[in-house]
């Protein structure tokens, strides 16, 4: 399972990268705005900086909602670095743009996916990644994890190569549940990733080992 961090915060990206388990980064316009990154030039420079910090895929989202605009923006983003994955919204023109980019060998991430039908379309259009937003489904009393299971089932039925990128991951148990369901990738905050480290028996066991070592020295 690949681990992506879902942030535009460079410090958090560096911290996750230093842990040695990071496979990539996802961003979106809200995450960029949260870091105060506004204006085309600053946004482009920020993507370049992120690509320098990590080895893996970096999703960069288009703002356009029409086919021509998405193609123009996506081509410019993809030209920044081979690590860039063009992130496209799950709308009609987004599907067309996905097909366009996949036929050119440019990596894509179809975002804002909330149903199995949308995920099926993304795979048909050759998406590299499909991003079902599990946390936002949970927010409206719908089972986000069930969507991951449905997509896994459908993709396995037909051998689709599109990778399931569980997005809108909010906490550590989401990561574990997505791993059990066979999600190819998850993207979440650093706090959810670091939650995987914690167990009280690890802490008490280590304290005992260290105390016993001190006794003998
Ligand atoms: C995915 O690519 C999105 O950036 C993200 O996971 C959305 O998460 P949120 O629902 O916590 O905003």
C-alpha cells in the first residue's frame, strides 16, 4: 500500500519524507490556500518545491472546469516535473480530459469521487489514480469504507489498472481499514500516519527494557 500525505505544508511533507515511508503527496486548492499559497506563479513554485522534497507522485489539481482549459492547465502542470500527476474533477469534461492525458502517457488522479459508478468511469478513461473521498462520505452518515470495497470489487472483476487512492482519510483507523480492503494507496494527514506508530505496550515495553539495561550497568 502506498502512503501519500495530503497537505501543501512543506514542514509536514519533510517530516513524513524523513520517516522513510512516504510514496507521494496530494494537494488541492483548499490545502494550497490553507498554507497561504495564492497566485499562479506561487502555486507553480510550490509544486516545484514539493517535487524536490519527495521522490514519488505529486498530485496537482486543475482549476478549469472545461475540457480545453483542463488540457492547457494539465499540460503546463505535467511539464513542471515527471512526478506531477494531473488531478481532474469527476465531471464530464474531467473524464474527457482524463482520457486525453492517459492516451498521452500523462499520469492522472480523478478526484471528488463519491460513487462506484464514478470510479468505473474514471477507470474506463484510463485514470492512473481514482480518489474516493471516504471522510466526506462519513461526514454525511454514509459508509465511506464501503465505497472502497465496492470499487475494489469492480476493478478486480475487470482487471482495471487504475489505482484506488483512498482520499479524505481523517484518522488512523481509516488507514488500517483501507489496507484491509485492498486500497492501493491512501492519502491522509501526518497525524493519521503517525497514529500507526502508537501502542501503549510498545511504550511500557521499551521503558522496561531501558530500566533493566540501567540496572545491569
Ligand atoms: C484528496 O486528494 C483530497 O485532497 C483530500 O483527501 C480531501 O480531504 P478532506 O475531505 O479532509 O478535505
